[in-house]
C-alpha cells in the first residue's frame, strides 16, 4: 500500500520535472497548453473531492 503511494508520488515528481523542463524550453503555445491541462486536472480533482463531501 505504502509502496504504491510512493510509486505514484515518484511518477508525479517525474511528470512535474518534465513539465518544468518543457516550460523552460517551451514556446508560448506549449506554456498555454500546460496551464490549461493543469487547470483542468486540478478542477476535476476539486470536483471529485466536493462530490465526496456532498454525498
């Protein structure tokens, strides 16, 4: 159970690192895509949490 969580965190860290690298190298278009993706991702998570709280 704990190892799975650590694995997920590691995957997330790698993902964030890749995002940061893309951000540094990236053109404006890539930056916009990343921002939109992050906003959607965060929004979905907040919605899921809110749904659990409500029900």
